[in-house]
C-alpha cells in the first residue's frame, strides 16, 4: 500500500482483493454462493413482513373477543376509536393458554 493514498482508496483496493479471493474460492460451489447472497436478502424480507404485520395490528386495534368489564375499573375505548383528547383510563387484559375452547373447564 502506498502511504500517500487515502483511506477510501485503501478500502477499495482491499475490498476488490477480498472479492477476488472469494470468487476464486467459491466459483465451483454455486449452492454456497447462492446461500451467501440470498440469506441476507431473505432475512430482510422476513423482517419487513414482521414489521408490516405489527403495523397492521397496531393500526386496527380490533378486539375480537367478548369484553367483560371489571368492577371499579373504567373501560377504555377500542384503540381504533381512541380520542387523544379523552381522559386517560385503564384497561385490564388477560387470556388463557390451553388446548380447549371451553372456559368452564375445571383445569382453568
């Protein structure tokens, strides 16, 4: 390397050499090259899908189960209809995890 060249030129030279070395090593291994190139792309697409699903769920705010009120706890409006000028309130949420849809089952 020349002392007078900038850091950017040094970076470009080293990057070019690294790409050439990897080409020589992997040119006969097409499946490995495809895996190395496509993995970051597929992970980024998966993350975008997860972000989009989160945005959709956050924007809809739809409650798709029957709401039961708790005494002395004010019930907030559905997030979709929430008015920021409204007074604040508290909502309590709970759910059951299990393999049955019968809520009166003794194991719950």
